[in-house]
């Protein structure tokens, strides 16, 4: 068994800052090469605490706050401006980071909790899922409009 520190959220295993015991092959062949975890050491305790502080600052603390944030996000569409060609095709794509910045005016959202089902590469209206708390998620209407 290998003892690792998660640097990102891994479904079914834990969130950033958790110390986990995993089988050697899973850690060596999957988690470490993808940058999802780091090898645990006694000096890594400071890194763990830093990750936990960062996670706490980005997450919504109570279910009531999560419901309020969900209502704020679902009340009106989130508008993202992007450069597009004549046909409405974007130069690039709208990423979760861009969406998190646009949502940030209404609620604090971690970009890793924004679930986009397909790459957004054209102007239009999209429905995206945003995880706000363990049991609370919001369906947000995203409007991608041309940047003048």
C-alpha cells in the first residue's frame, strides 16, 4: 500500500488535501503521472494544510448557503462573451475557468465543480451543472455571445 496526498479531487477516493492509502500500482501508474497526488512525507504536512485552507476558502460552508447560491445562479442566465467567426463558431472554447470567472460575480464556485457535457465551441445557450455542496447542485443557463 502507498500513502499519498491528493492534490485534486478524485471520485470515490477523496478531495485535495486528503491523505489516502492506495495500492502501489494505482498510485504509481494512475495518480502520480496525472498529477492527481503527491508522495506523502513528513514534510508534506504543510502542503496538506495549504490545500485544505485553499479548499475551505472556495467551498460553500453550509447547505443553506448552497441553496441561496443555487437560487442566485438559476435566477438569470450567465453571459460569457467570446470571439467568434461569421458562422458563430468560437475562436477557441469556453472552459470551466472562464465559466467560473463569469459565475464568480454571483457565487464563489470552484472550476473543478463545473461539469460541461461537451466542449462549448459555438455561440448559443447551454445548460451546465455546477456542484455547490455535497448534496446541492445547480443547473445554470450559460449564454455565449459574440464579443464586439
